[in-house]
C-alpha cells in the first residue's frame, strides 16, 4: 500500500493504490462503511458542526469545528446536491503514513453532484478507543 502524509481533513486524506472490489469487501469492514455513510449524510446536508462532532479526534485536532464548517461549505456548495454515490473500493490497513498504527478503512466513492457529473470522494475511517468507527479524513475532487 502506497502512503502519503495526511494534511487537513477536507483537502487530503491518506491515499491507497491497493484496491478491493466492492463485491469482495470483508464483512468486518461493514461497520466502517455504515459509519462513513451516516457521516456523509451529514456532510450532504451541510451539517458541518455535527459532522465535526462525529469525526475522530485526529480529525478534530487537525481542524476546528468553525474552520471545518467553512471549508465544507466552500468545497461542497459549488457542487450542488448529491444525485448518486457508489462505492468504488474499500481498503483495510493497520498503517497510514503520519498516523499511529491502528485499524483504518480507506473508502473511495464515485459521486455525481448536480453541478459536477464525475467526482471522487475518499473517506478515511479509524477504529477508536471508544470501539466506534469514525472519520479521520475526507477528500472530494
């Protein structure tokens, strides 16, 4: 798995060249995928504060709630509403550059927005000490 260092959560997230076709996703990843879907639901309706509150501590340390809400508004508003979102792949890893070893799932989506027919979203999930999957990074391009 190739790794890049993490930057602010909206604009960069650890990337992976390894892929796992959607049909081959391990059942153990399902809770991470479900948590990502719920979190994206908050992002889709511009609930920046709530999405920040639901994110992992590493996300919250990287950006304040107010800065996240402004960044989210600036990045997502021009795209318009989500018309469709399909998971492209999901990769489980125990190691990401710049992060402590742990349990991570990097999920990539192909997304169609009202004003952008072909977009790609990446959500990086981390399994926390509270035994919950939470968002550690988000990227849309």
